[in-house]
């Protein structure tokens, strides 16, 4: 192996490993390569002015680097301990840098890569990666704004399309396709959902819920294309539901969006899904109302009773939903509620239905679903099954995970896997 990260021979630049992208998986791979073999040449090419830009924004600036339940958790922690990052783990499995500063993680990774001798080229967008031949073990030629580099190995660590403001604009899909890989159509996930109930003409209109948060359970159902009815339950999760000015948000909703895939070629659409929200998951509102009916105070109204369980605007929306169903229960005395009234109110509280209209776009998505087909990638090494010496890491591959540090864990572990495979081949 060469003793420098980058050398010039016959007016052409050569190195051992070119890493396209300067994010999480790229920096993990570069640091691991140089820590394990200081003689291996490693060049990172990053189109932003500095690497690790997206890392700085993760976890709302706190950087949830991994989760105790994540695949490869032990190896990830060994890596960060080795490079000097002190962490803290919480009871829910979330692991943060002890400083809870994403900038600290980004700065440490960048500093370690540079201290270990990796070459980082910034402000340089890669335009092409091609198979090539040349002296030694050259397999690839990487062309970027500023020159060309030939190398034995290439790691495509460009990310997906989520968060384009950080430079992840889907470049890697094109490069992988040019190298013979298949791309599963990428879609934004871990993102808010727009619903038809927020249309100003919908009755009742849910805009009044905007800005409210409540603990609840969301359930996602899907009907067959062209079908009707409640459909098949495909996802359920408890958590904080956030009502926005356009629809639903919150971690449980974000995780739900990973399951909202559909196939246009067979007539499927987003309208095949329905979301139900249980707004009182810790009790039975029907039993509560029946009890209040038996022990009602003089003048006690149903709407007032509901406000002792739900936030005011949620209780109001429930009652408007009930009214839209033809049950005028809001102004009734609790003592006058019929069994039918209680059944309808209870269904509205425990099974409030929302109809997805649109997933919010790439700017708000935390991850990409889709990418290079996993059938063409060795999951143990991140290596391409099509081209020897090519590796595909992080979000560029068709792997996505729920919130809680799992997607960032995937970036670290796939970057480390690529590095270990290269080191083994380079022996």
C-alpha cells in the first residue's frame, strides 16, 4: 500500500481509497482505515465547504449518535471510545455525547481524520466515478471539480436526499446507477404527514388543532388498491402526537411514515391509507362517561366533562366530529346522554380518523427510504456485489430505520464495515 493519502504520478493523482461524501459513514470509515493502517491512502471528497455538516444538525443539535438497541451498538461504542468521545446513555436507549453537542461530534471526527493523515478535499462536487485501469491495483477513477483521482477502492458515502440543505441531494443514486446498480425509488420518511381534514372546506376542519401536543397511539391501516373499509393494520405506536397547521407530526408519526409505501403501477396511492389516533389510551372514555352520567352534577354538560380528559381544542374537535356524524352531544347534559351518544363520543376519542394526503418533502424528512438495492450489497461488508472494490454506505443504500439513533447507527456501522473489508483485502 502507498505511504501517502494522495500522490501524483505521470500527472495523475493516485490513492488507495476514495470516499465520496464527508458525512457520518465517510468519516467513520476514514478514521478507522487510518487508525488501523497508517500507511493506507485515504481521500475524502466533500462538496460542502466543510465535512460533517449534517451531523451538526442531528438530534436537534444534540446528536443522538446511537441506541443501545441498535445493530452494531457495541462496535459503535468501541469506535467512539477509541477516538475519545465521552457519551451518556439514557434509560430509553438513546445515547448522546456527554456534552450533548452535535458540533462536538462533528469536530472530533473531522479532527481525528485529519490528525491521522486522511486527505479531505472540500468544495469539490464529484461528477463521475468510473471503472478504470492503471498502474498497480487501480480499479476506479473519480472525477470531481478540480481534478481526477485513481484508486483501488471507492466508498460511496453520499447520503440520500433527506435534508438537501446539508448537501444530500441524491448525487449518489446517479453515481451508483452509472456503476451498474439498481435504485429503489427514494421517498422521504421520518417526516410529518398532511391530511385532508386540514382542508378549509372539510367539516370539521382540523386546523383548530394546530400547535397542540397530546399523548396517544397512532395506528396505520391500508386498504387494497381500489378497496374500501378500514383495511389491514400495518403499524401502531404510542407517543406524543403533534398537531400542526397542515396535519400530523411527532416521533410516532415519523416512524409511521416508513410504512406508507405504495406502488403506483398497480393503482395504489397515499389515499389507500388511514390513520387513527387514540386520544385517551390510558382509559376507556365510554366507561368514564357512563360513570359521570350516573353521578352527574346539576347542569354538568358533556363537553365540559370531555375537557377534564382532553385538551380544550381537542375536546372541541371531538365534539364537532360527533356533530358531523349527526349526534348533537356537545350541549347535552351528561345525565341526558344516551348509550348511542356515549358510543359515538367514545369512538371519536379512541378512533379519531385522519386521511393522509401528502408526506412532507425532503427538506423536513429525517431520512430517505429507497436507494441502492440491498440485493446488490453485501450487508456484512457494505461491499457491492456488482463491482469489487466498491462500497455503498449509510443512507445511500435502501435501508432506513425508526427514530432514536438507529439511522445514524447505520451510518457508523456501515462505514466501519467498509473500512474493515478494505483493510482485510489490503493485507
